[in-house]
C-alpha cells in the first residue's frame, strides 16, 4: 500500500519552507554553534528577536564531480553575443568597471554564509539541549494527563490504523481453511483422471465427467475471496492516566546595597534567561520570585525585575522564606522543587554559616537541583561556605558570572540535558 503525505501548511511567498527545513536539519550542528557564538555579544533581552548567524562556507560545502586533467572538452557559455570560436579575449584592464579595492597578491577566498533565523528557530536552537535536572513525574493530580497506549487489535477502526500484516495473515488462514476440502477433492479427482488416461480403456464418459467436476472445483476455489472484511484487523489504542509533571522554580535574588547596577543587571539577565527557558519547555511550572536584603519578600514577576529597593545583606532570610513556602504550598511528594540563587557573595559575617546549614538540612533534601550564581569575582565568606556544601551534595552547583558574555555558558552548563553530576 503506497503512503502519500500531503503537506497543507501555508507556505510563504517564496515557497521555500521545505528547503529551509532541510537546510536546518542538515546543518543543525553548525547552526547550533553559530547561535552560541552569537549569544556571546548579544543582549539577553533581545533573545526573542530574529538573528543572523554566520556559518563558515567550508562547513556547508557539498561534494561535486569534476573533470580530470587532459582530454578535449567543449563547453557552452550562455549569453555570448560578441565572440566566436577561436577568438582571443584580452585580459580586463586594472581599475576598470567592477574592480573592488586595491590589488593584492594574496590567495583568493570565499565569503562565509550568513543565514537569518526566525524568532522561533533561534529559540529552538538556543534551548534545545537544556532540561531541568532529575525531573520526575510525581502525581496523578485532579485532572490527570492521558497517554495513548497500544491494546492489541480490533475488527473496527480507521484506515490509518489498519495493520496490513495481521490482516493478510488472517486472510491467508481463512483461504486455507475454506479451500482445504476443495483442494483435497481436486487432488483426488485429478489423480483419478490421470489413472483413467493411463488405463486407456475407452472410458471417455468418465473422463469428461471428471473434467467437469475438476473445473467446478477450480471455479469454487477461485470464488473464495482473497480479502474479506472479516480478515481486517486494526491497531487498538486506549487512554490510560499517567502521572503529571509538577515543578516549581524558586528564584532568589540579592538586592542589597553591595549589589550595584552592573551586578543586578547580570543577575536579572540570568533570571530572564531562566524564565524564558521554563516558559518555553514546561507549561505547568510554577515560578516563585523572592527578593532579599536584610529581609526577604515573595514578589510578582514585575516587582522582581523592576523594583529598586535596597538595604543590608542577610541571605538566610531568603532561604528561610523559600523553606516556609515549600512547607505551605509545595509538597515534595507531589512537586519537583528547584532553586536558583544569584548574589555577589557579600553577606553578614555571622549569617553565611546559617545559610549553609539551611541548605544542607532543610532545602537540599527537598530539592531536585539547586544552583547558586555569584555575579562577582571575589570569593567571600558565602562562597566558601557554599563550596563546602557543593563538595557533599551532587544536586547543588555553583558558578561565577563576571560579564554578560558569561551568562549563557554558565546557564548552559547548569541546565544541560542528562546531567549526571555537577
């Protein structure tokens, strides 16, 4: 049975959707690398816009056949109106029309290939190999998700679910069963006819009778249908409830006085990237925003990114608030809990020990993964305390971000797919 696929998607004016998709599939490795390089000099806030990426021409070269040396070859050049065969063509004069720049004795080359990705294509390549670590399906929920699973075969169904091999097997068995008796009679009549012919005693009447009976048996065998509606078998599928993925991400940002505008900008860009990643890949993920200086407050998205309040630094207030919110709203048996914290590492000296204690005893046992990003180079007391925690817990990671170009590499390293250890 021939399978015909009709693509009814609306194409653009240039009718090149198919060619574009083939190009993206064929050179996805080169495009992925070009996207990563483009992000190094690009503002995170502009990630949703289209982007032109450059691919080295050597990476998209295609193998071609060429003529070997020697031999006699004739070639036709279209558009030739001025010259005949055998004419000698002088070299063009330097500085004439079409010259570009000054002369050079260097070896000629080719420009790289520049390709413009749409907003969706850029986002796809940007986030395609990222995932939340250790994500698991947890509960059935009030409105469970349904998964379609195979459940054997049925006699009724749509043509696209027809199982050809099983149907043909049923048809073959039916034809063998219905024709078994007829074939046995046909074999007996054929043998009897052969014996009468060998005897040659003039039994023409018996021979004619046997031939008529053989013809009737053959006709009856041919009337057995090759394929009957009773033979058809269709794949049967049933819907079964499956556990739903419920995840929550806690975003903790330091907004104390030691966080100057540049450091706050780095922290916000990291959380913007995390926000876009979660909204693109996970539809049912809760995001809890917590800002802190000496006191921590749960805020909405707009306040988290745009509020201007400041103060001293007590990091443990944010960790305590996160633990309280988990106890009130997010049971670890039903939710995949994640945390991301951004700070410059400056903390009240007696509070850093409290932070490491909260992480080890209260938060990390409940979290699938917790990431700490320091937006400063100096390793202060908070970094030292967290380093001791990271050495003991595989679900805790810490990285440094010093400039905007570091954000994407650090983010990719923290949330790369199939993370085994941090």
